[in-house]
C-alpha cells in the first residue's frame, strides 16, 4: 500500500509542477514587458525634455548641432548633461543612467533619427528622435517588441 501511495503522490506533484512552469514563464515574460515599457517611457520622456529645453534656448547652442533639429546626438548626452545657456558650469542632465533593455540585457538600444524611416532599423546618426529594443521576440499579441 505504501508504494502505491508514494507513486500517486509523486504523480500528483509532477502534474502540479508541470502546470506551474508555464505560469512562471508567463509571469517572467509579463515582468519583462513591464520593465521594457517603463524603460522606453523613461528614455522617450528624457528625449522630449531635451527637445523642449533646446527649443526654449535653455542649452548652450554652440554645443548643439544645426542639423540635429534640437534632438540629442546620442543617449549618452542625456546622462552626461549639456551646459545650460548663460551659465559657465551648470549642466542639465536628463537621465541618471541609460536603462537596461530587459530582453537584450544591455544598454544598447536601437535608435531612430528624424530623417530615418519610422519602421526602419538603420540609424542615420544625425540625432536620437526615438528608441526601440533590438530584440526580435514577439509579444503575446503577435507584435514585435521592437515596434513598441
């Protein structure tokens, strides 16, 4: 009787574990998606703030490229900061650090400039208008994460 009980208990535990694994994977995937949305929102907000300050002539305009259309040249500029106009040593920083992409586990984001194709993956290098993940994975709804 003991051997039969042990086999039944082991079978029940195996079935419960088999049902729990997909749920755990789903939860991890949802967590990564949430982190991706947050990171994209943080970077895009910083780019927009840079653009607003530049348009209002709040930056040292000698450091801003003419063809950049008041967008940052790179994401590093948002972290390092830019000299404020009319100030010798004051810098305006827009990000504390570049957020990590939860799917590629790096800070290397795909970038688009104003002159680039909105759906293209080739960055022209003129400015940073938008960012996207370089992951080629798909979300549960079938869209690529790089299209978010």
